């Protein structure tokens, strides 16, 4: 003999059904806010309408609850044949339908969100291509005193940052972040190594020895580049780097106001992506992996 030992708490099931409805409507609103196409929105409206219909013909939550309570049967025991009361079956059917519709709506939202992200990436890549950043060459001296050009780094992925060694906080923070990204990518043996590259915007003070001392605090593979004012300005011009010297203090020291971006260059030496201060190392590492996978694919 098998029987139900406790009556089903239909109030709990009904509240669970309402929560599913609220979640589905929230996801629908998220998709609408992200600007999905009209066909997707119409389909999601259909899901929402079907979901509301699963609550029965009632129009308000109070009427819906009254409708469910009115269908309750006395807590009759189920006999060995395994039969259940019609009221319980109806409510469980509604819950099952709501769960199925909720899952469908969630899947539709995920597809719409993924497509929107792909479209954003395509738009970003097109904008970078039109901007024609990073297409020029440079000829500078590295922190070991060797003349280097952009051709020396072809065939490798490069993370490039423009700054200066006497920057009090922003440059060290960005170079620390860049070093952490390179180290994280190095830990994945399936990925090609990334070359970290630092170009000074203060060539008057950042000579070869100053760069060599400064870069000891960052990734051991990082290369620092300097040169004459004209050479440095020419290198920065290809990436539209902004740099402006501030007024000197009593000791003749000064700061530089400059653009704060980390550039990702592909193996062909062209700009693939860029990252501002708001992008953390996790975002950057994920982005570099995605660009590498796209090139392999």
C-alpha cells in the first residue's frame, strides 16, 4: 500500500508559481531594454501571455489565489492505485507549464544577449579598423640600449602602454595590471606568449638607464622604449596618444597629463582592441583569449 502522508501545500505551490511569473517578466524586461529585434520581442510577449494564461482565467493575484483555494479537495488519502486529486493535478500542471515557459524565456533572453554582445564586438572591430590606429611604424631604443622597430614585434601578440617612469600612481597601477594579465595568460600553455611593451611619453627624463631601473618592478619580459622627443611623438601619433606637460614645481619637477589606455596588437602589428582604467585584469585576459581564439578559428 502506498499513499500520500501529507496533503500538498497548495499555497506554497501557488506562491512559487507567482515567483516564476515575476522572474519571467523581469527577464522579458531585460531583453526589451537591451534593444532586441522586433521578432524576438513579439515572441517573448507570446511567452509572457502564455505564462499569464497558465494562472487560469483570473485577472488579479487575489482572484487567482481564491480560484486555487476554491478547487481544494478534502485531504483524501490516495489509494494503492496511485490516483491523485484533480485539484492537485491541475495546480502541478500549471507549475510545470510555468517552469517550461520560464526556461524557454530564459533561453530566449540568453540567445538575444549573446547576439547583442557579438554585434557589439563586430561594431567595435569595425570602428577600430576605420580609425586606422597603430598602422604606422616606430624606431626607438629599448631599456638595454638596442634600437627596436615595430617589425621586431611582428608575429607576437603585444600589450602596449604609453606612460612615464615618474608617474606617481596611474602608470604603476596600469603596468601592474598589464603584468598580471600577461602572467595569467602565460599560465595557459595552449596560448602564445604575449609581449608587454612600455613606451615613455617623457623622453627627456626617461633615458635608457631610468627605464631599466623602473621596469624591474614589473613583468620580467616587459620591454621599455624611449628615444628623442620627435621619435617618441611619432610613435604616439600612430595611436593618437595625448601627452601634455604640467607646470614645473620649485625643484623643476613636473607631471605629464596623458591618455591612459592599454592597446592590444595582433601578430600583424595592427590594433585589435584597447582597454581603459575601468577594465580589470580578468576582463582583459578574457578579451585577449577571445581575440586569440577568433584568429585561430
